[in-house]
C-alpha cells in the first residue's frame, strides 16, 4: 500500500522524499495500520448507508487502460430502462472518464486524487453525497488504474470486480496477488484481440485460482459485446442477492 511505497509523495517536489524500504520500521507499520483502520471504519459506515439506500456498490479495479470506462459505458447502456445506475470515477487528473459516463445519460462524479494512487472510503462518502444516486441504483466505482494500492482500501462496496485485459499478459494474477485475492469477480476483457496476442487464457485462469480458488471469471469484449450477457446476469444476481455487509 501507499504507506510502504510512499507513492503519495514520490512525485512532489516539495513533499517528503520516499523512505527507502530498509528505513521503514515499526513506526511506519503503526501508521499504516492506523490509516487502514480509519479507512475500514469509514467503509463500514458507507456499507451501512448503501444498504439503507438499496444501493449495490461495485468497485472496479484494474491497471490503467484495461477497459473499465468502456465496460461501464456499455453496461450502463445495456441496463438503461432496467436498473438505475450512477458512477463515481477515480483518476489522478482530468474528468475525461466522468464526461464519457455522462454521455450515456448516467450521473457521474469525478474524483481527482492528484498524487494519490487509490480511492479511499472518505472520498467515496463525499462523492456519494454529491452524486445523490436514485434509491436502488447500481453504484459503479471506477478506481484509479493501479493493480497494487487500491487492493488495500475497502470502500464499502458489496463486491470487487478486477478487470484484466488480454494485452497485459497472462501472468498478472500471480504478480499482483493481493488484487486478485480480494476480488469477488474477475473480468478478462478485450478477448476480441486474442487472435493477435500470445495470451494463454487457461494459464491466466489457473494463476488467478492459485491466489483465489473461488474466484469466478467472465471472458468478454467491451467493444464487440461478446460475453456481455453473462456480466449483466452477474450484476442482476448481485442486485437481488441479500447483502451480508461483510468487508474484505
Ligand atoms: N479491442 C478492444 N479494445 C478495448 C476493449 N475495451 C476497451 N478497449 C480500449 O482500451 C482503451 C482503454 O479503455 P478505457 O475504457 O479507457 O480503459 P480504463 O481501464 O478505463 O483506463 P483508465 O481509466 O485510464 O485506467 C481504449 O482505447 C478502449 O477503446 C475491448 O474489449 N477490446
Ligand atoms: Mg477509465
């Protein structure tokens, strides 16, 4: 997480320099635990508020460019007239993604994290207040593109969806195990590109299941629509399933 990589400060010219790993010690670890503990408490509050408003909150996580916004735009179009949707977008800079979502007709709030590399529960509480989603909405949260730090931060979501695209390589689940270990669904996106790549789907799925044996995986293409029905069915199932309120 960020306390370890200190990535909130890496790029700041006037910010504190990143600590070399060998100088981190018990004090750093206590600080990390305090940050995560505070986040978990706020995430529990978010979860209770989502349940009270009948919101299904889904946290989408992936490396940059795997297709999260494309997937969300197509999903919102497919759900139009069936389920209300709303989106919280997380990026370091720009409102490009929120603009893309609004073009579909769904309400969206953009969070810019600046130097930060993940969303946290406090940011979500603030954004939901601005967004004021319709009761019973599916609330999609697109996290900052990053396969590392966002895994450590519970946002109060009902489920985590990790998106991996076939252009990234089939070994990612083992290289970034935390992200896959804490996911409730894996989407393998951009399968339309498989004929042009060396990507072993079976090897990828085997690696994902090594870190998370129960992880379901859907293969789809957000641009051609192949495999999309199973994703919409998964959302519908989550929507109707009783939410246990458990964290990750
Ligand atoms: N061929 C193909 N391209 C796709 C697919 N899904 C997304 N793309 C393309 O991948 C690129 C990145 O897509 P985005 O939706 O912006 O990815 P993202 O995960 O939201 O990116 P960040 O928000 O920057 O992390 C765009 O050029 C999309 O058109 C797909 O299923 N197949
Ligand atoms: Mg995006």
